[in-house]
């Protein structure tokens, strides 16, 4: 028997919690059918801060019939990264 959408989405959250550390995964809403979360990505390794360090985040919203329908995914923070890269290249030129 196939699992219902809510159970599948709860398993998805549990899998992500096992993969990402607590400070990397933010559950914005864990209530079905409006599950949304943010995964924070850092260019540094092991919490290391670098001069050219940047951070972006994936915002993921699961539709009520996920996984039959793909999630809505957006990227946050990339504009700051692009601006930083542009400023860095201008200073080097």
C-alpha cells in the first residue's frame, strides 16, 4: 500500500534532518500541507570564515501532492554573492 502524501513529506523532513546540521536546516513550517524549509549553504568548510566567504539558502516549499509534483525551490542570497564578486573583480582590475 502506498503511503499518503503527508507521511511521505514527514519522511522527507526526517531525511533532511539526518543529512543537515541544526544550524543548516530551518523548518519554516512543518505543518502539512504547507511544509516549507530553508537549507543554508556556506562556501567555507567546517565553519571556517574566509575573506571571500559567501552564504546562500535554498527555500523549498512542498506542494500538498509532493512527491508526485516537484517542490518549489528558490535561491536566497545569490544577489549579495554576485554583487560581492562584481566588487571584487572591479578592485582587482
